[in-house]
C-alpha cells in the first residue's frame, strides 16, 4: 500500500484527504493513494454529480445503490470520491465528467489525464474573509 505521507498531488505537494465520510480511496484511507494492487488507478478526487452517478451506473458500476454486505452505503451527489482515472476520461468524453479536487488528486493521474483538462475541471473552494 502506498503511504499518503509520500504520495504527492498534482502540484507535487503532499496529497490531502479526499473524503473520510464517505470513506474513499482504493485502500479506504480517505486519500486517493494507489499502488500495484490498484489496477483501476483510483487517483482522481471528484465531487460526484447526479449525471455522473447515472453514467457510471449505465456503464456497469453502480455507485449509488447501498451494498450493506460490503459496508457500502451508496454515494450521492456532492459526495467526494476517489475515481478511476480511466472512468473520469470516459465521463469526460460523454460530457458528464465531475469536478476534480486537485490538491486531493494523486499525481499518478497525470499519466492518464492531461493537466490542462484537469485544471479546466478543477474545483476551487472559495476562501472566506
């Protein structure tokens, strides 16, 4: 398993958590860490939308239906989730790609998605003050 203290985000900085509620990541650490066991490359931290969840279900990966046998409560729009890089690209080509949180997206994503496209879909949190 990758250690998120060593994992870097898209900017070469330490990877921040994507979500602890719901708990995400291939290793269920809350971070979009990856390693040799992660054949799906779950490295893209996204904010889920209704459109994307419907698309994912149509593509055979139902993320919204609870699966108690796997301790999975199902996802809803607004949840943050570590998504497979290739699934994000599929959604991009079908015009339903969710926004990306760059600081929580693993730098490994750059092997699959061009940084310019990632930045076009970057979620920027508004700073209060």
